C-alpha cells in the first residue's frame, strides 16, 4: 500500500508540525510507505491531491483542518484512491462528527486497517464540499478574518472575535431558496448540510447524513440582531441540556428544515457564503448532492451511528 500525507504544518496553531514525525515513525514501524507533502499556501493541498491520485496512491491522508480536507477532496476527482483524515485543525468539525479517536497512533492504526465507506459530497459551482454551505451571518463573520491571521494566532477564539465584529455591521439581507421540486422559501440564514454537526455546540440539521443521497437545508426565517442572538442561545442551551437531543429547541417557530437533491440560493443584495468553514463565493449559487462520491476511511462506529440515525429519522418522518 502507498500512502500520501498532505499536511498543513500550521494547522491547530502549529500543532501539526510537531506531530508529522510521529505519523512517519508509526507508518515506518508498520512497514508502510508514507510520502509527505507540506502545504505552504491556499491551493497546495488540492494540487498535491490531484498529483497523488494521478500517481496511483492507494490512500491520500488530509492532515489539517476542515479547510485542508476540503482542498484534498477537490483534488481527488475520479479514480479509486481512498481519502483519510488526521485532524490537526482549529475546529475539526468533520472529525468530531465522525467521532475520530483522539490519539494520533489510534488514528494511524485506523487508517492502516482501511475500513472505508462511500460518502456523499455536495457540489457547488463545480466544486465539492463534505460538510456544509452556509449563507448569511456565519459567512460574513468569516469575512472579518480574511487576511488578518487571527485564526493562526488565536485559534478558536478568532471565530468569537469575528462574530462580535460582524454582529455590529451585518444587515441580514433575505436569501431566496428554490428547490428542484418547485418549492421555495426565504430567510436571513441558510445552512445546506451533508452532515449533521455545524460546530462544537450546534446541530441545525440533526438528521443530516452523508449516506442518504440527500442534503438537509435549514432556513432561519427571522431577521435582525435580536433574533440571531435568540437563535444562538436556544441552540447553545439545548446543547448544555442534552448534547444528543435531535429535536429543534423549544420556541424556535420561524425556521424550517428541507431535504433535497438540489437547490439554488440567490439574493437581491450581496451575500457571502462559507464552505466547510472557509469563505466561499457569493450568491447566486447552485448546490447539489453527488451520492457515494468518495471512499473515506472512518471509525466503524460512525457508519453504524449514521445508519441508526437514518432509520430513526425515517420513523419520525413516517
């Protein structure tokens, strides 16, 4: 087996750089060939992944945060190469969602075992995403981090700083959603999810699964700063009360969750988007799902959990 590790050495405020040698030592100890490519700028991970797939690596490992995973995913179009992840990022939403082991050696052992599952990916403007596309306030907050290096210096705290800064400036324009079946809706915040977890504390789309061939779309119909504060507080309090609670918080009336294979987001005013936690393009935007598009090495328990969740969601909808 041939493995390629594409690592962002400054992920997790530089934590990745110190652990790359440990990963190399683990693979060497188990008699496996591991090549390492370090990224230095945006787009490197995608380019390295494209080269790795062309050269016939059996597994490409994305070592970094959700943004690095997204780049590697977009480089791996076509072919039979499997994708694996070592979470070294600031937020690591995907690894949290999939309940990855915490210890590096345990993750490396999981990769060598090679248990994989074909996962859905989302498509937007010719590119792929694994987690989500958000349109509205969350993307505007990320815009406040652009070019300032706050994530590298402050880690997770940078998101709070950006949110506070954005909160005083954002005007909450309306976003229109048009679904493939002719339905439509509008709101001030839209989240298109392939997986259920939004961040450490939130799950706006608790039934979303990367195994069902569908995208879950959360639409927040209210607008303004006060309504946004209430939205965040309700989800935060729900998490504190019960992190595994699947139902929306009590009192959240003006929201809706849809399930679809394709949709279009548009607005009469400029609206930013975020894709897998990184700033994306503006609206309008066409989004669709590509079922079972990538073979991803995962903990066995994660796949079982998603299967159970799908059955439960089907029973609730039935």
